[in-house]
C-alpha cells in the first residue's frame, strides 16, 4: 500500500515486525508502553515524506519489509521480490553481493549510485533482535542535496581562498608603495591606514551584497564617511547608481578614498559653499556599455593633491588599469575634476590576476 510519498511492502509469510534494537539506557532512544504495531506505525509515519528509505531482509535475503523507496524504483507486483526485480540487474547484483558479504563477514557495506540524476546511498548493516535470527537492514538515503551543498561549500572555500590571497597581495602592495612614496614614518602610517580602511569599507559593502557587487553611491558614501567629508561638505550624487563587480568595487573604492582625502584637507578649507559631486551614467562605446564617472570637488575643499605621490599613481594609473578604463584629471580655478570611463562588465574572466599595484 502507499503511504506518503513512499512505498510500503511487507512479506506475505513474515512475522509481525517488532520493535528492534532499542537501548533503554540510551539518552537518544526510549520505549514506553507502546506495543510493537504502534512503534512500527510511528516509525513508518516518521519516514514518510523524507529522503530516507528502509528495507529488511532475512539471512537468505528474502524481503520482509520495504518502505519509502526513492521514486526512481518501485516494488514490482506479482513477482518474487529480490534486488534485481526492484533495482534492475546492474545495481541489483551489486546490492546482492554487498548483502551477501555482510551475512558472511558481519562487516557493514556501503554503496552509492546515480539514478535519474539523483545520488542514492545504500548502507547495509545487521539488524540484531534478542532471541531472533539476524536480519539485514538497508538504509537508503537520497543524498543529492547534501552532495550539492558539499560542492557549493567547496566552491565557496576555494573562492574565499582566492579572494583572501588577492586581498593580501593588494594590502602588501599598498604597504610597499605607501612606504616608498612617504617622506616620514608618520606620513606612511597616515596614508597606509587610510587606504587600509578604504579597502575594508569596500569589503563591507561587498559582504552586505553577498559578494554580488556594490552600488556605486553606497560605496562612495562609505569612503566619504571614512574621510569625514560629510561633516562640512555638501555631497551630491547624480545619475545612475550603478552596480559594480567586486574587482571594480575594490579599486574604485580606493580611488574615491584618495579623492575624498584630497578634498577635505583641513588646512585648505575656506569659509563659504563647499561641494563634492559624483556623477555616473552608462553610455555605449564600441557597442559595449561603459560607465562614465565624474568626480568634482569645488574650490575651498583642498588643493586636489593626494596625500602623497602614490595617491596620484593610484588615481591615474593603477585604478584605470585594474578596471580596463581611461582616466582624465584636471584642476582649474573652479575645482578638481576626475573622469573615469570603463566597461560596465568585463568581457571574459581572466585566468591570470592583474596586479593592482605597480612594483618597483
């Protein structure tokens, strides 16, 4: 008869199924006053709708009990039940050999197979009941979802390792180049710490989006906040809030940090209206979508010069190269303008990582 989503079958000449193998002292098992039929009924009901099935056979491998077979197999009617009639010749013969090995050696057996794009695990073991002959119990698990989760976890761990190595290389490069261009230890600590915080801010935005990407304006807000540009500065965002991929987010975050730091130098502030604007739009260039970024800082927000020469290298060479873009920067009496044009999405994944920072 059919119960839930599985199939239940009981041998014609077998005894009633009894409650088996319950250790009354176990903290994970207990049996009170319920009779055997109540217990087996409850166990049967508990298995219904799960990815687990059970079969029980005697030492001669005659079937006594079958419940909740995966949908890729059915209990045949009008036939003597054996592994071949249920599972087919190829798998049935393997299972019969495994069960025979269990009977001969008392060693548990395991077998995994593919069936209709499902991964099915068979665990064959002894079923020992006091004062009764040994039985063979086969636990059947559909482990497709578990295997997929394992594969996903492995992929995530590999991706994490890859990202961690890239991040360490970037931080090492930032440290080396910041030190190279810094005239003093104090200057190095200030510039390197700021850039480290910029990388951390970009990472936070990416984590919030499950590493899918970062919204441009949120990324800019984080970098401006780190530079404390929001205290005395009127910040304006215009155009499209474009979603950047992880590589673009990291490097453009660094560029925004350098721009923000150069725009809020306290010694250069003057009274009056002070404004930073970031404009973004998408435009077709050679049949590809490109992002047009324009950063403007008004007079009175600093001289537009980064904290050290490496800041200029970041803005004019490193960041454009990392996002396959082109940059233009100009400084006039009306302020500082930094334009960056780059493809919205990379054409193809590159097998070799581009070095984000120049080496000596």
